[in-house]
């Protein structure tokens, strides 16, 4: 759109470069945004490494009645 308005390629190149350089910053800000989540199910973008957690145990197996 900027190219159509100004007719100058430099403006389009500068805009495209700005988007390319700011996109990683935007993604970091989105990953760090406040949100609700269960500590047992951490979103993958906050903790990309796979956790070596013990397998889940069904509550019926823990019943000692």
C-alpha cells in the first residue's frame, strides 16, 4: 500500500525490513504476555524443552479402601 501511495521503492523496502526485524520481538512479547494456565501444563512456548515428569497415576489406583 505504501508503494502505491508514495511510488518510492525505498519506502516499501524500509517497511519490509522493519517488519522482518520486529517480528521476533513481537513473538517474544506474545510468549511473555500475562495469561492463566495450570502449572502442571506449562505452555510449550514458555518451556520448549520436554520435561521428564513421572507418568500420571489414575486416582482410582490410589484408592486404599
